[in-house]
């Protein structure tokens, strides 16, 4: 065995905000991953909730395929409100 | 949204992320630098850890424990950043243990008195901050993000050191002498932390071109001297360099020549504590083996059997 598996750590800093990825750590199991994450990433009250996810479980898009993968959004500027012209003087639109 | 090349990213001051294509040399340089940085953090726990049991008050002891705990945390952030480049933490530790990778030479100096804990916080962490703040804008994303966290935490380290020395320098004559002695011993090694002079720093130009390094060794050393001289006056302590004086023309403090021969010797392994630091690290690693094995065995025993498994 080389090392314990890798876990990704997500912290919710306060109510009303989502969990944000802060880094990773090694731990033998989920329980120790949580405890280590607390000691490593919230030593200064940075969080009120923690998620740990085995890194191997994360499915990611391929950077090499980025262009083709995100291509469908490239030619749809009409999804943005700024695409539309509004006559002068019209408000609340 | 075309795929941007490595060179375009750098030209645009963009950030390189783990799975982006990058030149082998860039990857190797980063692995070496981040690993050395991580090793420095965990070896750096030793000189100060040496004083936890003898801290002069419960307040100082709690602060020192928090600081040493931070150093462990910084090491872990950095090992994680290095791993995004495709290396294993266990391998990096192995390279430290077999002497193939280095740690900062400053941790090969001994902490002889309590005042040394103050001098390390003020001068060593002060120098580290000057070195590290520009790394928050390093071109490699995971390293830059780790450095942001580290820099936030380091400023407490520097202040607590300053406070220790301030208390001692305004205490009894004996305490004052102890503070001065610690500053006398740590000043020059702290200046060496910025590395060899610019005309003798072979990798600097390439690292600057890659956006790993943002300022030259000598520029950073000057910045540290400029911010530290007035702080020494506030402490009412003397820096052990008679050549320090303000230069109106340059707009900087002049200072004496650093003995880079000493730096070379310490890097080669001939500092006062090189062997002791490595022996301690190896012992800690070996003594901890049973804990790692027990945790792994416990995890295996309690792992949920996969569905359909016999």
C-alpha cells in the first residue's frame, strides 16, 4: 500500500452559502477524512459544515475536449438579456 | 472557446490547472519547489516543537502549539498541491528521507533559548512571508491557492514572534540579553533564506519566465531588510550588521555582505543540526508506521462489502 486514498474537501463557510472546494487530503476512511478535514481546513472557524468525497469518485470533463464539449453554448447569445434591444424610455424590463 | 496553449496562458497572466498540457521542465520545477517547500514546513516543526514543553506560560504554550500545528497543516496543503502534478506524497517523503530532496537551510540552526522562538517567528517567518506573498500569484493554480491560505496564517506567526521579543527586550537585563543574542544568531541565516545572489542563481530566469517566481532573490532580500530595520528599532534591539544604514539615493537600506559560503555548507549538510533534523524525521516516520497500518486495517475491516460480493 502506497498511501491512504485521496479525498476532496468542501466547506460551507456560513448559512446561505454553498459548499466550496478547499483542497484535498489523505485518510484511510470517511470518518477520519472528516476529522482530518476539520483539523486541516477549519482551524480558524472557516466552516459550519464539511463534505469529503473520495477523489476517485469525481467524474470530470476532459480538458482536451473542452472546445467541443462546451461548444453548444457558443452560438446562443440570445440566452443573455443584453442580446435584445429595448426602445429608449422603457423601464423595468 | 478555443483551447488556449500553455504559452498563451502565461502571456495572458492566466493560471495553469492540473490537467492542462505543460512542458516537462515546468512540471519538474514545480514538483521540486513545492516538495521542498512542503518538506520545509514539516521539518520546521522541530526547532519550535523543541520549546513546547518549556514555554514560559500556558498562554505561550497554547500559541506555540497552534503555530506548530499550522506548520503541519501548511505541509499538508503543499503536499496536496504537489500531488496534482502527478506525484505521490509517499514518494516525496521517501525522497526527503533519502536526501534526494531538500528543505530550507534555516531549519538546520538550533533553538538554544526561548528567545529563539521569538526570533524565528519575527525573522524566519517574516522572511518566509516576503518570499511567499508573491507566490500567491504563481502561474500554477493549486500552488497559488495553497499559498493564499498559508500567507493568511503566517502573519499570526510573525506577530507572536515579535511580541515574544518585545516582551523580553523590555524585561530584565538577562531577558533583554537573551533576546539580543537570538537576533544576533538568526539575522544572517534569515537573509540567506532568499537564496544565492541573482548573478549566482541558475534557475531564476526560467522560473521568472514561467511565472513561478515573480521577483529576484536580491529584490526580495532588500524588501525584507527594508521592512525589518524599523521593526528592530521598535523592539529596541540591534541587528548584527554595522553596515546597515539608510541610503537616500537608492531609497533603501544598505546592508553588509551575506556569507553565502555558509549557506552552501548548510545546504550540503554541514549545518549545526542537519543530521539531528533528519534523524528525528525518520524516527517520527518509523514510529508512526503502526498507527498508519492500524488505521488502514480498521478501514478495511469496516469497509462496506460491495454489493454482490461473496
